[in-house]
């Protein structure tokens, strides 16, 4: 068996080292978290970026990933939603890598986990972002997309025996942006304009328009702004944590409990028959270290949380869409009798959806328990130890819903015999009692085991450390037939000569259950080298250059994410269509015969994605260690990406559904720079940090659908490239239309978009599409972090932003009147009319989905750059005096603001990050206090 | 003390003894290729899959059906006949008015799988692949030799039907008669099969039908197998293929093409380069063979002759699932309550509250094809835009022949006969009948349907077709006039219509074409007939103005006016469909002319 050879190899190496008879390691140096251990930072040859939990906590948010903005160089972080409990940031580690999955692995205290967003920043010691092959190689088959290591806080013996810390924070939130839609009069007026443009008769008469304009009869001529009806001015967010840490000679502990509560923006809710969005979370942690003897120690980590979420039964996206799009004159909010209105076509009066349908809730309980032991073997040799650990985690989710339906009243306007309007209401639907249902239950659990041997020794000239270990991990999802299992044999051999020349070889021999027997394991080696120039004699020992290291790494990694399960098997089975099993009806009735179907075509050689990663970097300290600088340059060649090669097959092969094969390739290049300068002038301490990164991923091989025109291939272009027509203005008049190539999407009229005939074939169709704009994921990210403190006062700002990104403006914000939806002021102000033809910045109005105007073209694409003040904080710390008598060591009060302002170049009435009129991104003003006992 | 280290290492290594087991896929109920064809039940189930992916069924479907395998059955939201002068619809779902009426379909949009036109060649080829898989594996199954041969013949027929489905739209096509190996990207070059000529495609389908007919049974004794392929279906397909192949679009008397074609290779792909009158003779024989099979061999197949009233008799063919006239038909995937059927029902009569009815409505252009019951033409002297009394509308329509009464639900009649509830379409009510755009609603197929009843069956072949096919072909070869008259009059007598008389070949041709329109109204025949006759481009057929008789709720009495309701775009290149651009871009397909 192969593994036995590996064992022998490991044993051999261990003995080799022992016989070399070196001295034990000196523990006194800055340590960096690496996978499954720590490493002296100066001697590291890897590219990593590490941020302390205390820094992350400065951003007052509920979700951990939202504290990452601007903190890590080489991480692209995008906010896509603001809904409490569902607002995780989208994260790319060194940009996107693959057309398939870009999800990466996350380890909490050395064990893989699937959810990290609901950990509280307070319990976190540090988050370490592993970037290059040297840092990632030990993760082998799952490491190519990068990794985050989360290390939780532990007790320590330094300082006081018992440290107690209480932190409280309360924040008030407002939307960063709410789009502006038209009122009823403008809606009716502009709707008539749209009808006229479409060649139809107006819908609203002069007297209707007068009625809307005067606004004197809110029932006959309603004018509703649903935002005003539905929303409070503010929402709130609060959190409290209490922690204890300390220890004695034999044991150390860190214990923490925290509560976080956050509410949504809806008004009028009572929490019983209906509910605002709310998200409440309790986090707790107990990390204990016990030294049983001088050689044997145990560590127990117990972390857990309770998450409770509530929300109206109508989905948040739908509710916000209805608020934005329901025409202001559709119906009044309620009838004069106070009943909810609605129509057959628009039954979902937002107030009805919020207040009359009950609410839903989700509850989840999560526990992660880790026990590890370490046994030193000084009787063999100093620095040698064996270790092992077990981790169990479980996440249980359940739902509890209160549901009801309600009667709503449709206003009907008729013209009576004498020509007067009369208004009456038809009842639709029925009122029902609240019914309670439970469900949406689910459970995920994970079991991890690892064990290994490590050795570290140090002499004047030689510094050697090595680690060999085995780990395995099984992840199961309730209701799925098979668990997701992985195994990994990994090792790391680090050697430094004279603290000048560094080398590290690491490897992983890892596999997963998803592949065919005999093809499950792969070997993933990485080699890295470093040279500490500042320790060379030819570099003078001055205060100018304190430390200078050049490092480089190369290695092979894998990515098994994003593939179908067991795709090497050719499956046959029943397939369903719209909930109906596939089959055929024979006989006179509807006698259904189930059919057996050949399912997606198997690829017997199905395997994982592979990536060759190359990285060079510099770490340096200058000017008496006041200026620190790290820079990295990298290249990744990814291959064996699963692509649907059926696209390139003639259709008569009959396998149109999909035929996934490992044929895709990408190339990702980029660099990162981060610098920080910190100094002190008298009583004033200050620092300034700057970070910037660039990442570009190109598709090298994609096997895409054949195109008539070369310009339409994604191959050779960046991942996330948009394609569309090139708009060259609006048609002025009928002559202009006649004199230009035929546009085949619909019959065009003056004021419609005119497109460029890229291939010169005299007609405008999809073959005239070309690449437009930048990729949809920003290629460049930057951040700035500055702070100053004086005596007890401190002030800090964190900016972050990104550029080289294009976004596509689409949907009801920009395309009015589809389904009779409202029109945004943005559109009104920009629309084409014969009078504004010269300055128009949006096509003419129409009341249908316009197949010519509302299609992918550069007209709707915007390059966007943004800079956001993510965090601003001002604080005052007080020690001694009265506090001393109250046994309080230190007290800090502070004000902080999140997302205080944004600079961007987007000329659209939407938040530049979420780009939608859905639940908005929030601006938060918080007041906080920290008490240390 | 070194033993401790060794123990440690051993401890670690014990964890790996079960290495491969740990990553082994758990035993499950997965089905593999062997377990399919080892089992009689599963072999049969795979045959049902071949049926299910074959294009037997052509009713409309619901546009948002998530499974694209729906799409090659009919069009989204309306019958395909809406593309001809037969029908007009409204509503936002139907794809035909949006794309065919406006002429805004092309090689890039013909079948990308998203917008619900009536044809998706790549899905049809999936069905062909299923047929090939079945034919290549059925010999492994535990059935008897006879059963195997018979089942293989079913698959062979379905494969031929799917090739015909492609051929009638595209001309000569790539013939796929075995499972193409595409397990690796490297296979792709090897499977780029070029188009066969039109002649080769016809010959392939004809010989496949002949081969299948050898093994297919005349009848399945167990009625639960209604809908399975019988010998008559194979003969019927052959007969239809040969009729089409003899028709002017492919076999033009002067060898002319529908648009100018210079490339001799392309010329052979879209039809026969030279005329051969013998092709009509082949059609005569093949169609006569179907009639002979029905009369002498089948033991059951005949024109339906039940009921005293000819209206009931004709209606019954489309709602009685065991009607002996039907050679091949397909049941619906859902009961009548599904969207499939609802789209074909008038307004909101059944079920009430149905949103967005398509309101299939017969056009005035097509109404004119119906004679009065006495065999004479109705007088249609209405002038456009002039109001005429409602009573005249009722009288004129009421005088039309039984097949009109059975196929069309007109204003002033009951939807459900005998119920006493009479609908006047000009009246405002919640049933949305007022929205009708045509002369009357379509009643054929859906008469008597309720949301819970079994859905109607799509009729692929019924015996009446072969009388008229026979008459048409025989007329072209200057056959015996009495025999031609006999064939046409068999169909007319069944609905109590007076006989027609042969005068000359030209007039007889017009009589047969008109008879065909009326007999097969809305059954998707005309959509292809107009193409093969090259008459689609005539004004008011698939091109130009479409008219209706629109009702007005005027006082003192309601009135009607002749009004234009739509204007259809037709270009001659549309006689054959384009291959989808994606296929052409692969570089092995020659595109049809004009696209």
C-alpha cells in the first residue's frame, strides 16, 4: 500500500534529523499562523496576509465577511445585499480563477468548516489569508482557490491573571441610497407618452391627468409612494460581548458570550401577526488549554451560536421590487374603510404582504468542538512531538412560519349614466386565520480527524522544522445519500541557513470521494525559496533598511469544487419535467408509463481542476521599522476546468444536454502592494496604511458555442467579460431609420437605439455583438487606513474601493412601464423626446419590453470606480481615577460610522455596489463602549 | 524510548488502512447501462423514453416549461396553424405571432431553446439518439426474438419519423443511424456528418418505414397500449413522405427552386434538381397501400361513421380516443387542466379565471373555404368597414357545412351543446370572449374538455389523409377520374356533403386542396401543404392581410364588420427553415438558401 511507503519515508526523515543532533527551537520570535501550526514570520517563504480580530471588529456589521472590506490585500470583496441575516459579502481571493467555482476553503482552528460568516469578530484572534503555492500546497486538491485560516482567541499567562472585557455597541442605520420613482401625475403623463411612441391611443384622459395633478381625491386618483408607506426612517443594529480570559501554570482559558441583534427597515409591524426582518444571534466560545504534564498538553475549543431570523412571508426581493415598481396610481394603500387594496393582476399590495400574511422564521444552532493533544518527545530528542485532534461540528436548521391570506379589494371605476365617475370595490381572496407550520429543517455536520508528527530545531547556522500529518474530513448534508469525504497526507520541510537562505518544500497527497477508484488521489508539491538580504554582510546595518527578504514559490494545486457528484458514472434514471416524471401516455385515459432516461453523459476520466501557481514577493522594513512594505507578483495557469464540450459538438450527436469535460483553461496574473508607516511625534501617534492589488483572469480555452464572428468568443478575453452591441446614438426620424442598416430585433422608431454594424453585413443582429466594457468583477482594489491618537483620544479611517469594473444596468430601474411598472426619475430626466433629441441619455419611452433597446449593448454598460469610507471611528479612552476604584482598568467610548460616504462615477440612481432597487446597503452610526476589568 | 515514536507513527498509519473505503461511493440504487437492458421492465421503460422524445405530439405548450424537451412538440401558447391563414391568436405567450407573423425569425433564433417556436432540431436529435441507443441494445434484453424485432421496429419507425420531422422543415439533413460516440472532445471531428441530399433523405426514411413495417403488428390486443406504433403507421409515414417528395417544392415540374440557387450541391440538398413525374406514381402506390392495409389487413381501421348527425360524427374523431380512423396519436403529458390545453380554450369559459387565454380564433380568410351544407359556396359580399346586422352573421355561419359547425364555436351558439347557455361574443362579461380576434373560436380538439378530463390526443395520422393524398397524387398522374372522385367523396360523404365531380386536372387540384384545408383544419397539415404546393406566398395565405368579422354591441341590434386583423410577413426563403447558426458555424452544414 502506498501509504505505508509514505509512513516509512516519514519515519526515515524523522530519524535522519534526530541523528543530526541539532538543538531545540528558540520560541522567541514573531509568529505567523500557517495551516496546522505557526511559523516564524521572518523565516517564512509564503505569501500571506493576516488581520487581527480586534481590527475586524471596528466595522459594526453583523456578518463577518463584511468586516473584510479594505483589510486584506489581494482580496476582492463585494457587497451585494443589505438584508439583515443574508448580507454576506462576495469574496474573491486573488480574483476569479475559474469559470466554474471560485469558492475557497475556510479553516477554523485547523479544521475545515463551511460557515464562517456568523462568527463574531470578538472571538477571533486573527484571520490569515493564504495566497501562494507555498502557503496552500498542504491543502492539495482543495487549495487552488485560496484559503482563509481563522484562529480564535486563547487564554495567555501574560499580564493579569483574570481579564474581563465587556463591550457594547448600538448603531442606527439608514439606507445609503433609495432610488427615486415618479408620482402618479408624472406616471400617467409619461405613460401616455410611451403609448404615443408605440403608436397607440393614450390611456389617461385630460381629466384623469388633472385628477392626478390636483391629488384631491386619493381614492379615485391615488398617488402612492410605497417606500414612504412601508419603511421606517432607520433600522438598528446592536451587539454586546462579555469575555473572560486568564490561566495559571497548568491551564489557560478564554470564555466569551455575545449577543447581536439587528432589525430591518419595515414600519408598522407588531412581531406577532407579522414581522419586520430581524436577525438575532448569540455566540459563545470556551477555549481551554491544559498542560497535563510537562510533555503532554490538551486543548479544547468549544464554539457555538444560535441564529434566529424572522422575515415577512413575501420574499424580500419581491417585496422590494413591488415597492419600487408598483405604479403610484395602481391603487390607494387601503380603501376608505381601511381594507387592503389589490387587483387581480397586482394582488400583492406591499402593505398587505408585510402586515397581513404572517411571517416566516428560521432558526439555526451551530456547535463546533475541537479536542487536540500534543505530546512532546524530549526523551528521543528535543523539538520532536506527536499531535492529533478530532473536530466535530453540527449545524441544525429549522423553520417556523405563521401564514395567513387576506381579502383584498379591487377598486373599479365606472362611468355612470350621467357621466360621473363612481368608484366601488370588489372583494377578492378571503381572510384566513394564522396557521402555523414548521419545516425547512436541515442539518449539516462535519467530522475531522488529524494526526501527525512535527520537529523543530535550531542552531547558530541551521534552522529546521518539519511536519508530517494526515487528515481526513467528512461532511454530510441531511437528506443526501453520500457524505463528502476527503483525505490528505501532507508534509512541510522548512530549512533556513544562517537566517539568510530559506527553503521550504511542502506537499499534499490528497484525494476526494468524487472520482473513480484509482483516480482519486493527486500529488501536489510546492517549493519555495527565500533570501534575507538584510542579513548579508554587503548590506550595511543601518536604520534605513532593517529587514529585506525576497521570496519566490511555485507549486501545483487542485480545485475539486463546482463539479457534479460522481460524474464518472453514466447514470440512467427517471427524469422529471415540471414536476411530472418523464414518460409517455398510452391507452385511452391518462395511463402514464414512466420512462427511463440516459442522464447527463458521463466522462470516465473526470478529474479535478489543476493550477500551477508562481509567486515572487518582497517583505521589507525600513526607517527603524517605521515603514513596512510587502509586495507580491503572481501568475496562475489553471487547467482541466470542467467545460461543456457539447457546445462544440454537432447537435445530431444528440447529447445537447451537457457533456462536461476537463478541457477549460484560464490564466490569472496580478500583483499586490501594501505599505504601512507608523510613527510618534511627542504625544501624537499616527499611522497610515495603503494597499492596492490588481488581478486579471483570462479565459485561455473554453470550448464554447461556435460563433459566426470572432468578436463574440469569450476565449482570450477576461472572465466576466460582457458582450453586446455598440450603440451609436438614437434614431432621429424615419429617414434616419431608412438610411441605416436594418435592426432585426423589433420595428424601430425615432428615439430607439441605433447600433453599429460591426461585421458590415448590412443588418444588425446578434452577430454584431462585441466585447464591451471591463469584467464584472473589479480587477483593481485599493484601500487606505489612517489613524491618529493623542493621549486618550483616537481617530481612524478606513477607505476602500475598486476600479476596472463594468456593470450592466438592466431591469425595472432603467426600463420603465414593462408590466405597467413605475418609471424612475432617472429615466424621465434622460429619456429621448423629439425636443431633447440632442441631449437625451435614455431611449424614447414605450410601454412594452423593447426588444431593440433593452438588450445587451454598451449603452447600458458603465465603467465604475468607487471609493467608500467603510469605517470612521473616534474614541476616547480613560484609565485610573474613579474607574480604578470601581475596579475598572480601562474604559473606552467611541463613535463610529460605517459606509459614511461613497465616491463613485456611476450616473445611475442605484447603490454602486448592489446595483439594484432591492434591500439597500446601509449606513450605520454607532455608539460603543468597552470596559476592561 | 524510541518505541514511543514508532508507536506514534503506527497509530497514525492505522488511520489509513481503510483509505479507499473511506472515499468509496456508498452502495446506492443507481442504474447503469447493463442494468437497463438486462431487465425487461427497464428495456421497455427506455422504449417509452424513445416515444417521449419523439415528435409525435404537436399541441402547443406552456412557454415557461423548464425542460427544453417540451419544446419540439408544437409551439408555445398556440397551435402551429396560427402561422397560416387558418387561425389568429392573442395574448402575450404565443411565439408564433411574435416571430412568424412578423417574419422576425432567422438562423440565430430558430431553435436556441428559449422562446418556444415549434421546432428545435437539436432536441429532435436527442430523440434520434435515444432510438439508436435502444436499437443497439435491445438484443441484450430478455425478450423473445419476435418481441425484440417488434420493439426494434417501433424505435426504427420513431427514428424515421424524427428524420421526417427534420426533413419537412430543412430539406436534406444529416442522417444519424447509429449511436454517435462523443465520450471525448477528440471524437467531435469524426461525427461532423454532412447533410445528405434530399433524395437520399427520402430514400432513407422510405426504406426504414418498409423495414419497420415488416415487424410491426397490425394491432395491439391490449387497449392499454393505444398509441403504440402499428404497421399502418409505418405505411402512413412512407405514403406522406412520398407525397411530399413528389410535390412542387421539391419536385418542381420545371426544376425551379423557390429562391435562386446557383450552387449545384445546395440544389440537391433542398429538393430534386430535375422533375420526375414518376414520383407522383410512387406516392399513388404508397397511399393506396395505406388504404388497402386499413381495408384488408388491419381488421379495425376505417373512416369513422358513428352518430346520425354529421357534426357529432366529425367532432368525435378528435375527442374519442379509440376512434378507429386514427392510426397514430399521442396523449398529453398533463390532464386538460394543464396550460397545454387551457391555451386552446375560448376565453375563460373553462376554467373560469384562466389568465391570458390565447383565444384561438378562425380567420375570415379560412372561413371562406367552407361550403354551405348543400355543397355551394356561401355569398361573402361584405365590404370592409361597413356594418351589417348580427342576424346576417348568424345566418351565414349557420349555413356552413358540418365540419365548420364542429370545428368552430361561433357567437350566438352554446359552447356545450344542450346546456342552454348561449354566448354572444360582443357582450361584456368576465369570460374575455369579447377579446376574440377571429370569426369564431376553435372548437376542434377541445369540445367537451373540462380541467379534470383526460386531455385531447394529437392525431399524427388518420385514415382520411390517405384518401386525399391518394386523390391528389392520382390527379397529378392523370389517373382514373372516377377513382379520384371516389377518394375525395369518401371523405365528403362521411360528413354528409354532396359529391364532387371531376372536370379537369387543374380544377380537381383546386378542389382537392380546398377539401384538404377543410378536412384537416388546425391539424398542422396546411402549414406544410402550403409549403410543398409553393402557395404560402400568395396574398392572404401566409403573407399579407388577414381578415375577420368583428362584432359590435350596437343599438338597437348588434352589428358586424369585415375588418383586417393582422398582416403577415412572408419571404420565399421561408419555404425551408434555416439550420441554426450554431450548427452552420461548426463548419459542416451548408445553410439553406436565403438565410
